[in-house]
């Protein structure tokens, strides 16, 4: 096997609660992850040595060695004595600094694809150990689950059946919000105050969209919507289209609206035709597919 193709799916946090800050500087979270149909595409080919990465698409992914796909490839090569190298072709469709987990998903997809190229030399347990070292959301994407509860930094997971898939719109205001900016803003807003109120979750609150709607919240909304009027405007306009749920997607600038029907989503898309980036997609109801060997053209 000399080449593997894999899709890297975006995510949304259907709820996201930020808990205590660790000594390491990272915050603990409690979240419900869900996969979107929106995805990047990667083709990874064996070479004689080293790592080369080419990125196509609208996103600026920064320096090569900081790309999570590069870091994931380096992990697998290091664990397999660097007996081969790779060329990674990454086609970006997931916007960056949007809270959609695009970089983490690219990293997870690369871990899975690289392991196939290495004849599955790395166990599933080892892959899950590598995942949080690549990025905080990478364990969820490595699991390929459509829905999962996450704790810690997102590395402790419980896959759940979740509801069926649903149509959605992802809308961006024309700028990104970095993870560091979002957490710094949240920490400043909580200075001297209680960060989180305990609660009890049960399975019935996670099995259908109406139940999830009652649980849905994102701690970053209180600070980011207040500090970024353009983001609040997008959020409010989406809420006014009558979706089942409207949420910031994570700690970034993307807002998602989830609808009961495709016709409702499409009508909302028309109502937002003047917004620069409106992406129709769906919440996935099934697990992400495994990497595959490209078929001859």
C-alpha cells in the first residue's frame, strides 16, 4: 500500500462547559461532540523519507511544522523507526479559527491513514495515547464516533448513540477567533467569581434533538458575543431563522444552526445571502468512514 485517502470531518460542541484550570494551564471541559458532514480531504503517499505537506483551499494553516497533520505524521514515523516518509496533500474546506476542529480532525485523519501505510503497526490503544499529544480534540476524531461526551481536555470520551442526523448551516462573520483569545477572554470574565455550577446528566437528555436543545449551551458565548458585535449580529440573525438549536461551534467564530428539515435550512440560507460565508451541511448520524486506498481513475 503506497497511498491512502481519508476525509477529516468538522465537529460542533452541542454543549460546552469550561471547568477548572489545571496547573498545566489547560482547562477541563464537559462537552457533547457531534460530527458534521463538512470535511477536509487528505491523500497521503509514501516517499523515501521525510514529511512534505501541500495545502489547497481557502484556509491559511500556518507554518508547515505547526500543522497538526504534519505533527501526526511525525508521531507515526517516529514510532515506526522512520522506515518511510510521506507526502500529504490536504484540501481545506473547514475554515480555521472557527471552533469546527478542522486542524484536529486533519491530525486525527493523518494518524489513522499513516497507521494504514505502516501496516497497522500501531495499536488502537497507542493511537489514542498519541491523539492528545497532537491536539486537544484529536481523540474524538480518532474515535470516528458521530456523537460522544468528552471530559478533561476532550481526551476522556464516552461514545453515545445520539439522535439522528439533521440539516444545519454554519455561518462565519469574516474573521476567526483563536483558542487562546477565547480562553483568555473567558478567564478574565470569571476573575473572582464561580466558574461552573454542578449538574446531573442522564441518557434521556442526549437521545433526541428536543432533549439536547434543553441542555445546549456554550460558555464562550457570554464573552465572545459581548466582545465581538459582528459575531453577535450573525448569531442573532441565525436565531431569527427559526432553527431548533443555535450555538457557537466551539471556541471559535463559527455559529451553527440546526434545523428540523432541509427546506427550513435552505430558506435560512436564502435569508442570509448577503453574509460572506454560509456553509450548508448536516450533522452526521453515523460514524466517520475509515481511510481508504484510492481507486484508479
